[in-house]
C-alpha cells in the first residue's frame, strides 16, 4: 500500500517532467526548423541576387555578344559602300538585329525597312543614338548615314558570331524573333521538350523532382528534368557538366531569366542557339540553319514531318541525325507527331499522313554555309599557344565564383575577320579554281589555293582562305604551307640594294653571267623563258620585268648576307646566303609574304598579323626607310603598268595599285593599295610543277577579289601612296636614263632620292637647238616632289620629228672613266 501511494504521488511529477521535456524538444525542433528555413531563405535570396547580377550583367553588356565564342569584326557602315537594302537586311539579321519597331534588351537591336531606307534602333554600345537611318542610291550603295537626323561619317554594328564553341564550325545563320518561327515548329518543340513552357516560371517542379528521385545518391546526373529555359541557360551560361551544383545553378538562372525576359524571346533565343547535329565539317546550330542544311529550304517552308524531325533531334542530335541515323530519326519524328496529337495541335489523320512520308534529306554544299573555318582554326591555335584558351580570373577550382559552376571557356573573342571580304575572297577563289580545274581535270590533278588579305596599317587579318575545301582538308595553306615564293621575294632584294645606297637608275647587264660565291662555287642563272635583252638596263627594270640575272647581280653587289638580314627584318625566314636566294628559293607561307609586303605600303614599318580586336599589329618598327618603301612601291606600280602583271592595269579605277608576280613550282601574286594588301598562292600539295606563271594562276583571283573589295568598301583603295620627304619623281628618258626633255620620244616617271636625281638632261635627243624647231619644244625635265597621282602614266611617247637621225646616239664610258656621248657623227673620231 505504501509503495502504491508513493508511486501515485510521484506520477504527476513524472508526467509534468515529461511534458516539459516534450515541450522543450518541440521548441528546440521548431527553433532548428525555423533557423533552417530562415537560412534556406537567406541562401536562396543570396543565390537569386548572385545569379540575377550575372544575368543583368550579361544583358547590360549585350546578351548576344557577351557570351563565350568567336565573333567577326563589327561591320562599319559608311556612305559610298556597296550595300543594297536587301544585303543590309541580311547583315542585320545575322548580327542579332530583329525586324521590328522595337526589341527587348536581349537583342542587339531592331530594324525596319522604309521607303526611304532602313531605320536601325541599336540596343548596345550606342546609347547616344536612338534611331539610325541608312539611305541608299538607286545603284545599291549607301548614300547617307544619320543618327537622330544628324549626319554621321560611320556607324559600327554589333559583331556577328562565327562560332559559339572552339570545337565546332558554325555556319552563318539569321537571328530569329518569335514571330519568325512557324507555329507548326513551335508546337512540335514544346510538345516534345516542354509542354508546359508557356505556363511555368522557368522550372518544371515535377520534372526536377523526377530527376532527383531517379538520380538520388549519385553526384553525376544521369537524367535531367530541364525546361526550355533551363536548356537555354545550359547552352549559353554553363559548362555541360552534369552535377547537382550545376543543376542548381541552371534552375536559379532559369528562374531569374524568366523574370527578365519574355517567354517569346526565351523561345526565340533557344531556337537560335540549340545544337542540331553535324553535317560534314559544319556544326548545325539553330532551327533556321537546320532547315537549310537538312531540307534545303527556308524555315517558313517546312512541312509538318520536317518540323517534327527537327524538334525530335533536340534531345540527341547524333542519335536522331536524319543523315546518319535515318531510321532512328524517323521513329523519333513519329514520336513527336504523337505528342502533338496528345496536346491537340494536330489530329490523328494529320499525324498518320506525316508519319507515312519518307524522311528525305536535301543535297548539301558545306561551302555554302561554312564561315571562315580556316581562320577559326587559326584563332583557336593562337589562343591555345598564348595560354588564353581559358580566362577564369578570380576562380575557385576552375569556376568563375566560389559555389558557382564554371562558365564556358574564355571570354568573347572579337576577331578582325571581315565577313563581307571573306565572302568576296571565297567567290574569287572559287571562280579561279573553276577555270583551273578545266586545265587540270584531264591530268587527274587538283590545285590547292591560299589567300590572305591584311590591313597594312594595323596588321588586321581581313580575309583568309586556307584551301579549296575545308571538309576534305583542314591544312591551312595560308599559315602552314611553306613554299618557295619565287619572284615575289625579289622586292626584298631591291629594298636591300636601295638601303645600301644604290640608285634605281644604276645600270646592270641583262646578259648571261656566271657568279662566283664561297670562293669556288659557280652559279649561272637564266631569265624566265631563257631570253636576254643583251643590253644594260637600270636596276628598277630588273624588278619591273622580273629579270633573274639582273636580280642576282643586284644581290651579289649588295651583299648576300645583307639581303638575307633584310628578309629577316621583314619577318621572313632568313635565307642561306647563296646567290639563288635572290630568286625566292627560301620557303615562306602566304601569311608571312603578305605581312612583309604590308611594310612597303606602311612606309617601311613592320606589322604583325592580328587576329583579334585586342591585338595590336602595328609595331612601329622601321625595317626600311620610308623613302626605300616608296621607291619599291614605285617599281611595283611599274609591274602593274607595264611589267609582268600588266593584265591588272586599269582594272581598279581611281586606285593606286602595286604588286609582284611569282613563279616557282607554284603561282603567286602579292599586291596592295594604300589600305589593303592581298597575297594569293596556287599550287599542288605534293609540290608538283604547276606549269603556269603567277600572272596566269594567281593574278586573276587577286584581281577579282581586289576589284570587288574596293567596290564594296572604297576606303580600302586610295588614289595614291603617300610620298615621303626626300623623294623626287623625275621624268627620265628610259633609253638614256637622263632627265627627259620635250624632244625625247619616251618619258618615264621614276621615284628616287632627291640626291640621286640625274644632273644632266638627255643628250641623245637634245643635242641641237637650231634644227628648225622652236626652242619651246625642248622643255626641261619635270620634277615632282609632292605626292604623285595614282593614275599617272608611266611612259609617254612623243614624236621624234627631225631628231630621228639621232636614234643611235648613246652614252658610253671612255678609257678615262668619263661618260661621253657617242653617235654616228662622233663614232669616227673616238
């Protein structure tokens, strides 16, 4: 009894203690949960703000141009350029401008076509201009550029994307707005990829939960539950790794973007960016390009089965490729048709009819879609060599910020390539190869090609062709194929001679000669074709007429080591100093040759080829005197006017042009205007003899390209080369190399140092002043010490009249070393 009373007395106390413990535990649990919830809320708020800053920064910097990738040089619109309204519309679409009266900030801007021209409303980099108006002439040129009704000299558009990944070659594609995408394709994509896209806020909770359950306990994600917005984030913000951390970042970024960008713009961006497989060397990106590459038609012309095929490829472009996996692609297409029936977009009869159609693929020419693939390889190799292929300043374990997944490698790379000039270069090369293929097809030979165009002032690479077919051969012959340049090397020989003090009028014998070098070695060159004039010629004629014997003689008298060192200063490989070096036996690439020639157009200053906008190719290193550069240019103008490249004479009106042909086993031509230099090489990969001269093989492609380039962009030409101080352009009689008078039958205007100008007038045609001709006929020599006119005629003929009998007059050197006049009247008294 006592124990029972005792327990009854203790029981209420125990109960009260138990209740207190439970309440305490409940309070602790509630506190922990509250703290956890608050912490979780703070974490999500902090994460949201972090990712929001990332999205806002991307939009502020230009959504389309701030992502990692390689971009072309921004186009600069100027009055006088050859742009029709239709051409400019195409350019604007590819550069991220959409046709609309207004555009959200994710686009580079909008444009609208008016009767008076095109109105452009930029979103980035031009906040001071709200509306840009471009007007046109009737013949398809820009007549004016105005910003908010104020005339502008120029306006720079946003750069066009070349590729979004260093590992792929994207083709040219337009940026579509939502209204440009056919409803049929919108329904197909949403049905198979994200049926609730227009209803959710960036996340499909059921899809995410399904993915988490199926992959619980596995850090490596095997399946995702991504919405279209999440897929866009994955393609444009994040690396493709599959981890829970990246999945969280993907969800947060999607949630953020949905609050800043409309559903329509998100869907349009997705359709522009989505990867849709590979065809040949081309990575197909975007539904617009997929329609052309796989079906050979515009997006608006897609049929129901074709739209379903493209939508079905999104999940796995390789597995469902209509080119390589036709059966799998057809089965996937039919699956898409079924989902469209389920969602009420089509009926069962429409789906059955579409499913019964064969999956036909159109023929495809990669060259029609690819954009500068050799140049993209060159840029990627340059980035890798410089160690800049991954720019992750302030990273944590390779990630841009602690606790954030890595962004795609590197920052946006804006290059120097001009896509308009690149297209013109490709067309010029294609035309010339078509002509050459008619010659070599019967021999079973396929000539290869390279073209490089540079800005001689900055070194910017404006166009680059590395071969005839990138899909067949990825060897970049413009940068990697070292070949003997032949006569295009000769200007460097003459530059060394001029630097040593030789005059362009110094006489050399054009006749068979034997040269001794290395004490006992003999070298006996011959001219191309084996002929000789058998007379003395001024040094400049040796370059203009590309005379081998004269050139070797110039090199020997200048010094072979000096010539070799001069070539090295220009950025060429240093030749071994033996006589044949003068004829271009030391191999070099077209890019090296083009860069070296740029120094002639740049006043003797060396440039370094530049591939990106951040490079500075102008090194301000004076490799030769400005006067030497001008005298070489004057000689190379003679090559165009009456030398080995006279086929180009007058074909680029109003433009000063200089250049040189080269013939080794291959054909070369390198030429330039004051603002553009271009080198063309044509030959065989196996180094077989081409059998054509540079004027026959390479010059036609150079002419086609340069004519088109300067017609498109007149600022790339130039009426004359800038004449430096210390140069005088004198009228010379080419028969005597003395100052020409009005009585001389031939006049040639020659640039030389003022100190080298002959002191005496031509004796042969100016002996007598009392032969019944007025004194005014014998005009003094004409000197030009200001900038020369590009269109000046190098040689002019005058009637010899009564002086025909003095044609045999010549200047010779007597036994005392003095120059004396000899003709039929004095020959008997010598």
